[in-house]
């Protein structure tokens, strides 16, 4: 009997549906090549779900996601929903999925493809062969801490507040993820905090060091977040694995992604629970939605991460990465990574090119 996997498809908003469509082509092609069976269940999420059902994360969408073997998400959000209540914004769907699926570890690789080395805003020798993995804590910290809100003081003026909180257990488990992945890479971890100012990240630093005592083959360094932001653009190749809090990870992973030239190239995996979720790092890019300009490679590479982390098939990830690399080597580019003398293609053509490489 063929191996069978159920995948929840959550296209979402903006360019989400366009890039998911190309990822589906890749999935269907893999189904043939690998002789596996893929059941793809598409459900609405984000603004699209809000329009259709009045909620960005409808119960059925969550159910379909929870009962799948893996989730593939496009992107959520857009100007249309910026004015509605926080609790109904498209972004809440993402946070809801992360916390319901217990996806406490977000893996965001920033890897430079040789053909794109000139797309980086940094000098070539600073970024060629760059390969960083940001491990971002995803279900705790200031994103989820209570109390939170905006209230009114006795003098009638308003006050806004959020809470940055981490338990020892939350820090331990994300530290273990970082050390475990570092073991399969260059065995170096930089833990990023603001321990000179924030007590909770002082605890972070202590606990990460404690967990490190179980990993004597890994080199651990601690770094303040402001210094890390600077070091990333000064000398990015000093990093292998970066492990950090939810909000610092949000910021540093965007910074790290740009070292590679385009945020349109980077996949991500959110793991920790029974069902993991895969998504491109980029957002819904409403300004280019529907124009065939979106780069589907980040989503296609996210499918690769799915095979690696959820289905235990690292060789399929390699296969997808090689297909993407060949397409790039042929000079094929979407607009976001276009440079002199390269061939511009649409979102769909890019998907087709990857499929034809896979099927070679
Ligand atoms: C990300 C995004 C999200 C986040 C937003 C859309 C809620 O920026 O995945 O990095 O802040 O986590
Ligand atoms: Mg972000």
C-alpha cells in the first residue's frame, strides 16, 4: 500500500492563494514521483475566513488543521481588515493556530542560494554560502502574556500594556530544540536575550545555560538582542543557530531573511505539537496580489521542510531544494529577485519550472 498523508491547505489572503496553488502543483508531482497518496483539504483562514464565516479561524478550519498530518499555510492579512477589532484580525488566526496546535518552535532558515548571491544588499563575500537557522519561541512571551490590553487611567488618559513572561519549562523546551538542530549542523548556538534589562530574559539566559550542560558537543554563546541585530549585518556568517524569544525572533528572522536577498525565498516550519505547520516567511503582499508577480519558491521550499520534519523524508527536501537551485541557475526569476540579463517569469511559470525539474 502507498504511503498516505493528509495535508490541510490554508491559502489565506493576498498572494497566499497564488503561492499555495504552485505548491499544490509540486505536491501533485511528488505524489506521482514518490508513489504516495496525498489528501489535500483546503479550508479558509484569515481575512478570507472572516469574510466567509465572520471569524479568521473558524472551528472547522482548526479541526481540519488539527486532524491533518501537516498544515501548509499561505499568508494572512491585508489593509481591508486593519480597522477591525484585534480579536477578529486575520493575524489572530495565525496566533490561534500556533497556540492550539502547540507549535512552540519556529524554525526559520536563512540560506543564500549561490545564483542569488548578488540579490543581497550586503557584499558578496559577507553572504556567500550563508546558512543561518533562527529558532524562534512561538507560543509564549509577549505575544501571549497576560495581562494585556488598553485601559483608561483615573485622569482619563489611556494606557496600553502587554506582558513578557516565560516559564522555565517554556525556555527549556525551546533550548532543547535549538541544541538538537545545532547537532545536525555546525554545532554552534547563539542565544539572544536582553538580560541586562529584562529579568525574564535573565532567567532565559540562566535556563539556556543549564540545558546546555546536557550538550557538551555544542558551543553556546549569549548575545544581547541589540548587539545581535548589529552583528547580523556586520558579520552574518558568525552565526549557525540563533535561539530567541517570540518577539526578538520575529524581528531578527526578518532581518536574517533579507541577508539572502529576498524574503520571497524563505520557508519556515512551526513544530512542537502533533501536527506541524509550514508557511513562507513573507506576508500576504496585497500590493502585488493577483498579478502573477509573487514568488512561490518560499512556499515550495516549505513543502520541502514538511517532508523533512513531518514525514521524516529529508531526501525529498533535498530534491526540492535542488530543483529550485537548478531553476535559479538557469536564470529564471520572479520580479522580486530579478536582476540584469535574467529571465522574468510569472508565479505560475515559476511553479511549472520547478515541477519540470522535479520530473526530470
Ligand atoms: C510572522 C509574522 C506574524 C508574527 C504576524 C503576521 C502575526 O510577522 O510570522 O513573523 O508576528 O508572528
Ligand atoms: Mg514577522
